C-alpha cells in the first residue's frame, strides 16, 4: 500500500480520454491557496461510487472536479460537479503541496469525509487508514492528523460552519473563464 499522491490536473487517469484543466492561486479573506478545475470531456466509462447509502456518479463526460487547496490548511476539498454544473458531492481529504511543475498536489491520507448536496455526510476509508498505519505506509503522527482533521471537519459540518464548500461555485466559475 503506497501513499496516494494526487495532482490537481489528475494526470495519468486512464478513465479520462479528453479533458481541460485550469488552475490559479488566490488570496481572499475567506480562502488563500490554490484552486484547480479538471473538466472531463470524454470518459472511457462513468465512475459510480457508494456514498451515504446510494450510488453516486462522480466522473462522466462534462463532469468537473474543483480542488480547493488551502496554503496553510491540512486538508483539500474536492467539489464534484455534473455536466449541468450541479453539485454531486464534496470530498475532503488531507495533505497538500505544490510540485516543481507548479501543479498543486495532495496526499490522500486515506480517511475521507464525503458531503452530499443535501448536507448529509459520512466518513469513508477508516479501514484503509488503519491498514496504512499497520503496514508502515504512514506513521502514527499522520494517522493521528487524519483523525484529528476528519473529526474537526465533521464537527464544523454538523454545526453548519464549514464555509469553504459555499465558495466552490465561485471558484469553479473563476476557473471556467480560464479554459
């Protein structure tokens, strides 16, 4: 089991046959960091995943994924949009950076919070996080960080105080202007 480093441009994703990509660095009162938008124009096949008790399509022709990568944050928000521009789900995971090629990346630290447009959310991949610790892919500090951040995000969501999700449409629009 290896670290799951992922890039904003979603490089080397064999499911996607044609795509567009844009990124920018922003500094606002509400958010400072990088945002990227990956639009899937042609896909080999749609991707459906089980979330909150139902199957959700998260990748298909015309779908786009917005990555909000805070400069000083400990997690990334991926807002997934369908071909009409409607939210499909938000996906929150940990570990961020920017590569030498200036493309933002994140390490998926296995523990994820998924939020549906209804506001319902759930914690995923608890077993993957435990396995990663047991085989030495991550250390105890990374394990603890993943749990701390997931718990903090879930608490904010439960209180309706997680404002970054509300910035997703604005950030998506800004990047669509660059494509």
